[in-house]
């Protein structure tokens, strides 16, 4: 069974005695390769640790890698915080509608707020919505608009999808070759089931 050995302690004890790795191998009856592995990556068997402790006239426990539970917890905490931060940033920057809700819709924004029962999302600040031509949807504009939607238009909009609706305030709508791009600072994506 491989043990985690304090390589720095082994090197320190060997150098204090002015021993080479070969001399330590000879004195401890451990191979040179094992001494090199212990000093390079701190791994070795319990028998190796006992042999080295005997050579250095030390208690075996002094040669094991010291436990640092606070560092492990701190590292795990750092990873958890970093993961949470990345997830929060990702979810606030990009939201793809679930596949049952027209998976081709792409909504980008600086901020996203989801309702507690997950029946709507509010997007704010630099919102961009892309509706591909392949998607079936109906865009209803406010009463100031003509019936034919121009290539570029602005105003309040409702986009009706199969089982949801997107409410958009002060939208700027641009039709492209691939679909419709809507930019705004506020949009609400609600399920209508």
C-alpha cells in the first residue's frame, strides 16, 4: 500500500547527515529507485517508511506527509465558490430555452432572474433574443405599428410560441437571413401551459 511520505523531511534528514541517495539506499536496505521516488513524489510503502525512520532514528509518524485539513477544506471551498460563480455568470449571460420550448431560441443578457416556481424568467440589461426562421412564432407589436413588420422596427412586442410567450419592452427588431434578432433592456419569458 502506497503511503504519502513527507519528501522534504526525508531530503532534510539525508542532507543533515551529508548522505547521498545511494548511501541512504544502502543504509536503509531500500533500492536507490525507491529513495528517488520517495524524494520526488513522496510515495512509498509502509515498509519503506519504517526502514527510513530506523535509519534516521525517528518515529515513523514524523515521516508521513502532515495532514492539512484546513487547506483541504479551503481548497474545496475555493472550488465550490469558483464553480458557483462560473455557474452564476453563465446562467446570467446565456439562457437557452428548454428543448420542449423551442430549443433554437437564444437569449443573452447581463442579468437573469428566475421565479421561485420556475414558470418565468426576467432578462435585463443588454438583452439579445434570436428567433430562427425554422421556429414557428407570432410577433405582435404595439398599436402604433403597421400590420407588415418592417425589416427594422422598434416598440413593445409579444412573441407567442407553442407553450410560452416573451414580453419585450422597447424592442428593436431586426430581420436577418437566419431569423429575427430582438434587442432590448427588458424581456420576460413566461410559460403559458
